[in-house]
């Protein structure tokens, strides 16, 4: 069983909160809210997405990279590839 399946309900809860934040941003834009408020909402959305990414990355590293039986060179390359993708 993968780490995504094991943490599915927690990840889905995060995604639903992110959806709510993005919808609040959409409503603020439609209502022509002040730019300071818009920037605050954008920062909140970005932070929520980064939190989700962090949780999934941690699960990936623990389950796939640091899993028992993985060869260290292959695991190290997996981690490098993952970090490169995350930082793009």
C-alpha cells in the first residue's frame, strides 16, 4: 500500500481546504477587493499548496527512497530527481 493511499483522507482534507482558499481568492477578485487582501489570499493559497507538497514529498522519501532494501545510489538519485522537480 502506498503512502498516498495510507494518508488519503488527510491529503483530501488539505485539498478541500485549498479549494476553499482558491474560491475565496476568486470571490475577492470578482468583488474587486483591495490588492493587499488579494496578495494575502494568494500567499495563503501558496502556503497551503506548499504544505500539501511537503507532506507528499516527505511520504515519498520515507516510503520510496528510504524504504528498506533500496540500493543507496538508486535511492539517492530518486531523491535528487524529486528535489529538482520540486524546485522547478
